[in-house]
C-alpha cells in the first residue's frame, strides 16, 4: 500500500490524498460502506461499482465465526469469495467481541468470549486477529485494540490504552512486513495526555496507517471533534488517518476539516433500511404519511438510480408494504449521498475552498445535534 498526500486545504486541516492498493486506488477523503458479513446488505457488487465505491469494510469477528477464515482462504480469499475486485479493509474484531459476545474476559493474552451465534468459546489474541485477516487476503488489516466505554474513569482508560499499545507491538511482530497494510489504533478516550502518549507510541511501530478508536460512542460531538483535532496533529502526515465507526454527515465533514482521511459507519445502510433517507436539505422519514401522494424524488439534486426513477410516494408504498425493493432503493440512495458527499469534499479541498463549502452544506442540512444514544446505536453491528 502507498499513500500520497496530494493537497491541503489552506483554511483547515482537510487533506486530499490517494491510497494505492493491490486492488486499485482509493481517493481520500473516503467513506467505506460496511459489508460486515462479506456483503453490503441489500446490494450487489455492481451496485457499488455504479456508485464508484473503491473500498469496503468487512468484519473479522463475523467472518471468523461464519463461514470461517480458513474456508474463505480455501475459496480464494475474500475478494473472490464475495465477487469484489476493489480494496477491502477489515477491522480487527475487537469491538464486536466487546459489544456482541455474551460472555467475554479481557486479559493480557487477548479476549476470551462466547460466540453470539452458538455459544462456542474462542480466544481472540493480537496474533490471531492478524492471522484471520491475512487468511482473508484483504488489503488493509487493523491491529487488535480494546475500546473502553466513553464514561470509564481515567485509570481504566490508561490501563486500556497501555494494553492496546502492547497488543499493537504483538500485531506488528505477527505481521509479515508492509504488505498487506497494517494500521495501528490510537486510544485514550477524550483525555488529551493519554491520546498524545498513545499517538506517540503507536507511530513508533511504523504502521502503514493510523486509526482513531474509541470515539463516537457517547462522548458527544464537541469532545469528539476536539480529540480528533488534537490527535491528528500528532500523526505522521505521510500516512492515512482513519476515524473508526463515525458517523453522521456532519461528523464526516467536521472531522475531514480536522485532518481525517477515512471513515466507516453503518448509519447510511441501516437508516436506509429503517426508512430514514439523507438529502441535501437534511433527513427525510419516508414512512411519514405526508409522502403518500408526493411525486417528487427524495432529493431533486441527487443523481442516484433511486432519485432518477422513483417518487417519494412509491418509496413510501414499498416501505409500508414491506417490499424488499424499498430497502434496496433506500440503501442505494443513502450510499450515493455519502459517497457523493466525499467526492464533493475532495473537489473542495483541491480548489482550496473546503471551509466555505462545508459551512454551506451544513447550513442547508439543518443539522441536529448528535446525541449519545444515537451514536451508540450506529456503532453496533450491521
């Protein structure tokens, strides 16, 4: 993997870059749709190609439990298994272990847990996390980390951050080199001294990229933005920066302004299946009876397949009738919105006008504050 920084916005920390992988280039800033179980729910790979999607996120925990990483490896790797020939990033599985496993115990060795599928017992160590991701054959691997709750006390955050550093060293030792790429994860809650130490120690391992973990889980946008801004300033400028599990369109734009290059979140796909659509003027609830006779598209400014062919009235009918096509069309629209938002952000950075463009976009969206409850909801499995 190679990262090239192409330009900086003069008024903000926004960066325009390019990640080159074995399966093609990824233009940044980038939003990665979540394909937890080797599929973006309701969509085919050709739908994602049509939206110019260049990279997906898949989940180590789920693919380890079902169908098993050795099965995927024997079938030619994850790209061949799911019929996707562009880049794939896998998370380490640590967050899902901590949030989904019925019983788990964290130790220096790793995390012992029971499967949420059948109750079988497993141990996820740093070495095992690397082994699984290498077997999947993806382009970018994530080191195993511990993601503590945002309201944990300072002592717990410190112990967790130090354990994550020790696990990072073990992941680096278990990794064969620089290909495929391995990203380290910076932890420390919203405590500036812990984040600074974590960033300093993590970058010493010489990872190909650096992620910010443990954010977007209830600390609130003000604390999150301040932590992102402080942390990105401590990371190498010649490596991509990835904010894990975030988030709303507002979060993406505000964190791009603070130097983040990569994002993932289940929000656009999950909300689409639940009838909430993102538009240039804010969120739209397609379930509302007000749309029952509305001939307009979801967004007159949107060029996605859904908006070019179907009315709000039809989409509401599909949702109320429980038709699967409604889930698919809603998902296509929401992912188009997110991916096009990133395309516009890249263009704004290139011409040096990101701040003006960002403020105009957010003003039109009538942004509502993100609540801890909402953020917690969108960080769970999809």
